[in-house]
């Protein structure tokens, strides 16, 4: 009976953790959001692909990023800013985007704005930080402040609300988003929600094959990638429930 009670409690705890993580706000809009890695000639023909996707009505917004919105491919410490504590060793998520990530992903700006190279050519060295990073840097007015990273000076133009980049089971971490003077490996696409997803993907495939014929149209949905974060925990929860039922059954015998 003691073992049965312990397993029931463990199962309840696991279920609660999974439910909490699944119901937690991600901080961005995952609906109709897909990404495609820079394979073959995609980076070289990015502007042509982007313009045709927008003109054909397949997409409502597109931007370059350094990684999918569900993964972190870069982090580090050692950044410098005005008033920084010399003993500060905060490890920041690093993320890059060319411009328009706010609209494409539905990010929420607390203050400031998104990158816009057409209006502000200096946005190539602009930076956006999240609320967690603002707490670390302790800026009263962050807009215009300079942050040095990897030998480059970046000026802050906006602050966004924290969003889940990696694990939904962990607290959000300080994050720095760099402008166009950085590196990119991913194309983030917001599909047009006024037409069917199947129709959008069929048109998109034709456009990608036109400009990148040697490689398949290998897109991935952000919401499906996010759902995969719960696979292991669901498996643990299922096993715990099975063992709990088995133990209760044996106890009853």
C-alpha cells in the first residue's frame, strides 16, 4: 500500500508538471509559422524567394533568423555595457534576425521597436533584449544603450516580453537579439491564414524548387517542433501511471 501511494503521488506530480508546461504561455504565436533551413541556394536567392512568397499570397511575413524559434544555437557571456558589475557572469541566449521577427512571430514589445533596415539603416547593428536581460543590465531607459559583444557595439532599439526558446519546463533566460550584421541559417515564414495550409505549402514548394532546385522543400512547423518537447515527459508520465495501476492491482490482490 505504501508503494502504491508513493507511485500515485509521483504520477500526480509528473502529470501536474506536464500540464503546467503545456498550458504555459510561449510568448509568441506558433500558428501557421514554419521554418526552412538555408540549404543550397536559399541564402543567395533569399530576396527572390521572399518577394515571390509574399506577392503570391503564400506568406504574410518572412524574416531571416539564426535558428528556429524552438532552439538555441548560440549563447555566451562576457558582454559589456554601461554600469555592468565586474563580477557579472550572466550567460545570455544569442539570437539573430534581419528584421520583422516581431510581426512574423507575434512577439510583444514592452518598449521600443523591431528592426527596420529600410527606415533605419543603422539597424544592422541594432539589438533587441528581453525582459530578463533588462533585469540583468538594470537600465532605467534601455533605448539607445550600447552593448558590446564579440568586438562589435550594438545599440538597443527595443525590449520584448520573455518567450520560451528552449525548454518549457525551465524559467526563461536573458536573451539578446542581434541585427543584420550577424549570421543567419534559417528562413522563418508566417503563412497566410486566409487560405488553406495545403494550398500555401504547394505554392511554396514550387517557388522553393524554382530557386533551389537541387534540394527538397524541407519545411517544419514551429507548433509541431514545440510539441516534441513534451514527448519524453509524456512517456515518463505514461510509465508512471502504468506502474501505479499495476501496484494498486497487486495491493488489492
